[in-house]
């Protein structure tokens, strides 16, 4: 969209920022949550922020401008892997998008980056800096010729690929490798961006190992939590025996299967119930496991709830769990701690670094240990109170979006200054 000049005009100390994100709805994952909160806080600091996003489009706060970058939206919830009609094709990028999907690849990082490059070529005088939110498509290298570019990598998707391949039967591994074919492109683009922002020491090490990005090119900025929604509700009682998890139900990396097996063991001797904030695929592996474990009356899945409803759900649960096999940061972990709900988290990836001694840590993928810890916390109100309070205190000391935005602006200035020197 075209923005009036008086909205993006230069003012002393004010930056004009273009934020790129190939899919940005918060329910699609942490990238959308990051985009929404960072953009809001950048505007609160006085900067002009325009988000360029493909569908599903983000939820943004007042003052943030959205420029939609339409795709063919081949993975829409109501019609995934759809075949578009001939009238829908607009150009060669659309053809590339469909051809990649038809050959079992995931096209969005590449095709969005090419569309974003086309849009930004028309807007060369409008922005001081561009931030790429983990697209890492070849088009970003073209954008880098026009603007200073700051990259963001929450964690390298190479880790997701490795974990999913290990969990997949042999007959599915070839198609899965093709689906993750875009990771090679990201590994080529990432080392050419400087600075790159990441969220944890664990992610920094993984990006260096898998994408060959020099550690000197990366800046560590942990994520924040929106305490307007994620905070204790002392006026509301906690639901007896309640356990909550916010995790993609069908992703092996998120460890929901481990959690279900642990709850099944605990349910034979304690009155507990589990709420998973996610939408499992009908008839998919998670629904089948719930049936296999006879957990139908103990487990519910919820999705499409507001941030306030999610905050209340967490704050009124007795125990929260992040059972992941890997996390580059884990916003849900921080949100659980912000609600003073005692947290059980896997000892993997960035989670030990994020939670410190303010959560009970367990081995990833071990339902026996997880069940034992859940049993102990269920039986001990005193330990639940202690762990919940420690988590809340840790969040208040370390994780706010205001600090994230201020440190991100420092990275913007670094990129702008490096380009200025390079052009002299």
C-alpha cells in the first residue's frame, strides 16, 4: 500500500523500518508473535514501521502499517495444498510457487522474498532499514543491494528438518527432504546478512554450525512477553489437577506425544486433565494417540482463542509444560512463567538457558520422568508455589518487549552505519 508522506517522513532520531515476514499470523507460530510485539514496541519508541507480509496476514497493533504481499495461499486452513484456477495466476512467481508445491517442496520463503524485492524496488526512498523475519530467501539478497538489511533467525530450520527426519518412517523421508529443500537456500543467504539477530546462545551456536554464519555477525536479543495478557490472576482459582501446554500438536519436535504418554501414566492414579493449545489434524497422529491411550475424557485441544483468554487459561492451570525435543527460545515457556504457573520444561536447546532454575527440567522425550515430575508437583502445592514464583520473578527481570525493541534499534543503526561506510 502507498503510505502518505507525512506518516513516514524523516524526523530526528526516527527510523523508517520495513519488516518482512512470509507468514505472520500469531497462530502460525512464534514468528507472528515476534512480529506483532516488536512492531508495536518500535512504534512506541517513535519509529515508523511498515510490515510486508504474505498470508496468513498478521494481527498488528495501532500505528503499525501493513502492506499485504499476496501469494496464491496454497496452504490455507480451509483448503490446504489446493490447486489454483487459471484465472488466479498473475506472473511467473505464481507459476514457481505452484510448481514447487506440486513437486513436494515448500515455496513460500523463496516466492515471498521475490515478491518483497519487487515491492521494495518501488519504494527505494521510503525506508532507512529492512528487517527480514527468518525468510532468508534469495530475494533478500536483492533487497540488500537497495537497503541496509538486518536478519532475524529464531533458530535454523535445519534443526526441525533433522528432528522430523529422525521421527519419519523411511517411506516418507524422501518427500520430507524435498519439503525442507528451502533450508539449503537459507544456508546460502544467512551468511551474507549482517547483523543477524537471534534469541538464545543455543540458537546462536546452531546457526553458526548449520548455516556457517560467523558468530561475530550475530547479536543475541532474547524475546519478550506481553504482560498485558500474561500475568498472574490471583483473584481466579486454579483448576484442580489442570495441566496446560501450548504446542503444535502434530509436530514431533514439540513433544506432544511424550506429554500425552506421561499424562496417561499419571491419569491411572491421579485426577488430572490436560489442555493443549493447538489444532491437531483430524485423524492425524495426535488424535490417534489420544484414542490409543484412552485419554478422550482427560485431554482437550483448544485453538483460535484470544491472548487474554490464553493468559487466563495458563494462569488458572496448576502446572504448565513445554515438552519439546528442541527449542530455539520458546515464547510459551516465558508466557507460562509470566503467569506464575509452575513450569516443567525439557532440558534441550535453549530451554535451560531461558528458564534457568525457575522451572523443573526433564529429559526430552522421556514420558516416565515427565510423569514422575508431574506427579510430584500435583501432590505438592508448596513446590508449585515456589516454582511459579521463581518463574514470574525471572520474567520480570529479563524478558520484556520494550527492551527487545530498544536493542533491535541498536542493530538497525549498526546496519545503517556499516552501509554508509561501505558506500563512501
